[in-house]
């Protein structure tokens, strides 16, 4: 009897162990390991000031990664997010500066509404060209990446677009402000993730988004409008890019042609290591946020340690996405 009970207990423990989704937990386990390693390398890594700064910097990629989770889970890819962020930041500053003489500080909320519309429009353009033009998302967004980057370079005349002096102080809290000790960008990022999680996991659109990415032909035969779903996913991506630009502008007070450079690589890497399948069909919002924090932690560790030059951050991120894709490929085969 005692042996039977022990065997039953072992079987139950094994079944509980097997029920744990280690793939979804992977990004958070990696984040925990990274925190421990960071502390062992340099105890200052876990100082409140350093952690706050690192997490706050990760919010830009995190916010955009939420939108990218929708696009990638629907079976598409957006390479234009970095250039789009620069363009959105630039036109928002120009719009607010134009309104300042008559609107004063009220130009800030007007600029926020304006840039959200611009972001949605940019996403809509990407989505319509992909779906109506029936062109590969990789090619379309590679083209718009160049277009948006050229626009911001033209608008800034190759220099920078600074925000009006009268708006600098009122706008600063959107990046430097805190609520109960929590940085405002972190709160905004969390709010975007909560809304994104609800849409992706609890709504018909979210389920259809994953269905389209899993098998576009089956989704189409099931009566799902593939073009509509994918276009909306790109619109969500554009809105998330605009929100990230809103939080980013107060940091430097200007937009330049190099704003958002290589963000597309960081966003895709964050989404992939966060558990979202690059082939589509599966999205993991909170994993994407964990991926964004992991990338920023790694970059921070490269600065705090002497193991690898900080100038190789992009190279390390490139290696990470390749390794993550290999893991996805081999896990799918098994």
C-alpha cells in the first residue's frame, strides 16, 4: 500500500512537471538567470537606479514588440518600425511646434492625438500594400523602411528636429516622470501590454489573428477575412510605434534621421525570444516584453563588464535571434 501511494505521488508530480509550459516560461527563466549572472559579474547591476534605467530604456522596444506580436502571429513581418518611429517622432514635434504660438502647452495633447493617427495611417499603408498588392510583407516593409527614413531625413534636412523650448519642461514627465516611484514609460508599456493581451487572447480578432498565421488557407476556408485581419494587425503595430515615439521624444527633446536605428532588429529579436513563432500562429505578449528587457539587460551588462565590447551589442542581438530561430526549428521538428 505504501509503495502504491509513493508510486502514485511520483506519477502525479511527473504529470504536473509535464503540464508546465516550459516554452512559455523560457523567457522569464532566462531573465531570472540573467539577473543572477549580472549580479555576479557586477553587484551594481541590481542597484535600484541601474534597474530602473534599464527597464525604462527597454519600454520603447517593449511597446513596439506588443504590436509586432500581432503582426508576426498573423504570419507577417514588419521591418519598418524603427524608421516609422523616427518619422512619427519628427512629424509630432513639427506639428506641436506649429501649434505652440496659438495653443501653448495644449499643443502636447494635440500632438499626441496627431501622432497616434499618423502611426495608425503608416500601419494601414503597410497592411494595404501587403494584402491588396499581394506582396511579401518582408519586401513591402523593407521598402517603407527606406521611405520613412528618407522622410525624416528630408524633414530634418539631415540634422535634427528639436522640440520648442516652451514644451520641453511640460513634456519631460512622459519619460522622466514617475507615479508612486514607477517611471511613466514603464506604466505606459504595462498598459499597452494589458490591452494587447486582452485583444490577442480574449477577443475574436486575436483568435483569428493566430488562426491566419497558423494556416492561411484553412483560415480563409473558415470564412476569415485574411486581408482584414492582417491589415488590422499592421494598424495595431503602427499605433504601438506611435506610443513608443511619444514616450521617446522627451528623452532627447528632438528627432533625428538616426532615431530608432536598428529597432526593427531588436523588436523582432524580443518577440522571437519571447516565445512568438516567427512563422506565425502563436503570440506571447508578456514574453515579448520579457525579451525586450533581456536585450536591454544584455546591453547593460556589456557596458558594466569588460567581457565583450559594448560596440558589439548589435552583433550579440543578431546572434541571439539566430539561436532563437534554431531552437524554434529544432523544437518544431521534435
